[in-house]
C-alpha cells in the first residue's frame, strides 16, 4: 500500500467513524435530520424483533420512543472497519443507557449491542447501506440518584453542544 493509499484509508475510516458517532448524537439529541443523513435513502435496518425496514425509519422510531424517557445516552467503542474501494464493513460496540420513571420508581435500562454495518461511498459521502443490530445483553434496574435529578443537557437543538457543533449533518 502506498502512502497516499494509506492516507486515503485513514480518511475513509475516520469518515465512517464520524457517521457512527453522528448516529449516537442523533438519537440522544432527537435530531432526526442528522440521523437520516447517516443512511443512504435505500438503506435497510435490521434491529431484530424491534424493527426491520427502511434505515431512516429506524431513526424516526427510536427518536419517538426516546421522547418517553427522561434521559438517554449512547456510547460507541471498538469500531473495526474494513475497506474495499467505495464499499466497507464495520462492527461497533454500543452501550445505551436510558432512564425512565415507572410509577414512583426511577429505573435505568442498559443495553449492550453491536452494530454490524455495510457502507458505501456515493457522491463522496459514506453512509449505511445495511445495519444489523445485535443485542448481546441488557438489564433494567432501580436507580438511587446521587442527588436531585437535574440534567443540564437537552435532547434537542437547544443543547449546548449545538453552539459548538451547529450543523454536523453531512
């Protein structure tokens, strides 16, 4: 591999990684346009018994479901990407934490999953062609807050992050 090919490989892997991060930001900030931009228009999402269909439709579903939670946060790690020209495959580990009020009890759901994604670069933009979400394990538990439950974070464009990253849609 030449140094220019190696550099292009790094650039492509970074572009794909940033799309994976944008996905998490979109569902945490309920930013549907940002989430849609992660998928090609004909992209497909397979989330098992939760959802199987149009990739952009899964963004709509997740954001609608997250409206009923108090807080949620997604973290991604262990991103592996294999490139093949304008096509790529990736595996990402994801942990999603969601807080809900269940009667008088505060509960936390945590889901550990992996995203197995097929990518393509079209018109210079990497986006998902197909995602298979594999749920490895999950839990729900009672939460005892450290103090008054108050978040400075917002789940929309009024979140402070949008002052620094106002237009992160590709």
